[in-house]
C-alpha cells in the first residue's frame, strides 16, 4: 500500500542504463513471491500500470513485492539493498499487524511502517517500507552495497498483507523502474531500470492446496490450511489468486486414483487485488481411495492462459 510519507509528483525523467536496481527481496517472483502492485501511471482518478493493465491502484507510487502467506513472513524473507548507497534514515519499533485490525496502533504519519531510505549517486533514492519488527539491520549513515541485507519483509504500517513496498525517486520525484520515461505510452517498455530479467506478471495464482472443507480466507492468507486425511468429510482443492480481472476464466480440476473427483470453470465477476476460489466433493463412503491426488488451476484472460498451477498430495 502507498506510504503517506512518500513524495508524490510527476515521474522524473530517467535514462535507461544510468541507474540500475538489483531485485530487493531474497525471493524469486512467480515461485515464492509475486509482484502484487506496480506504480500507477494514470495522472487522474483512474489507475493504469506501465503495461496498460490494472495491477495497481490510484496514486500508488511504488512496487509491492508480496509473499504467499503470513507463515512465509514469519519464517523470514530478507529485504536487500537495490543499489550501492548511504542510509539516510531508518525506523523500527512498529508491530506487524494489518492496518484494519482494531488492535493496530494509530499510524500518525508512519504509513511506511518500519522502513529504510537510502541515497545513491545521481540524486537517486530508494525507500523500503513495511519491514518486520526488530529486523532492521542498518542505521543512519551506514554505507551499503547492492545485495546487502537491510531487514525482512513484515506487516508494519499501512498494509493488509506481508510485502515490501519499494519506491524509487530521482531528485525528489518518483520514477517507475518498469518504464522510467515519464511520457512513455503504456504497453511493453523499451527499457527498464532492473539489472536482471525481472518480470511482472499481469495477475496469476499465488498458491494452491487441499483441505477437508472450504477453508476460511484468513487461513489461506496465513498459510495455515491442513491437508485432508483418508476419512475427511470432504475433499477440497483451493486456489489463492492475485491481480484478477472481471471476465477472467478460472478452471479448476481435481483428480484422484480413480479419475476425476470434481472440476469446474468460473468466470470471475470482479477485478480484485487478491481472492480465493475452491471446489470440492463430500465423502460418499468410508474413506477416500488411497493414492495420489492432483489439483490443477488454469487462469485465462481473453482466451489466453496467463497462469497455471499444479498441487499434489497422497493418501496412504
């Protein structure tokens, strides 16, 4: 989510190759993390990311790199310096709690939560927000090199899910690292500021799994959904999604040792930042057949496959 402390304004001009960013999280997008939000390129009340998509929200000025669950956050995922520089400031001490929780403390202008700002040559600055309480590993005045550990992804400040919010600025104005030219037309960017081959998927499947009933959404987000056993009252295949749009089509298929258990296709009605869907069947005998079970999820947009996920488990 957008920290209120970040300076807003028109995108500053940037030359490709003049400044490069290393990926700032010790994860692999599409495997154990994903790009949840991109900067908003629309100057008005609408939203538009650099690729003409909707993977953003109005006024968002950074890149959100999200984890699959609270349990992944608790296990610890490092935030890394994106470039060589000097720590301009650092803040710790805010709890890891979603901002909508009644127990969350008032932000009082600390929307960034536990965070770090680093200055770089050429008037560049990076800011890292929502870090885990007690994880900050640097202090004001420290010199860091690209890849140095700064802290860990957390849930502090103005946020609803564990992620790093990274904002890039030059001379005080924010820059979109995915398409740094301020007047670039939306669509595939000619160049970006990432040192490696970093891809932002237009939406997709965060993770999937199995349960003995349709799980609570909170359990899915927490990464705390137990798998069914051989006498489970039901067999459910669930899927956790991000960046879906209205009219996307999700096909779910659950097969077992004796063939198809259940399958379904659904046309999504709303554009949503995150959501989950599930299919399942009740137990019709004494136990489920022994063997391997496979759940597959296909997400299509305008007839084109944008993501596919396969999950497996076995019953003795």
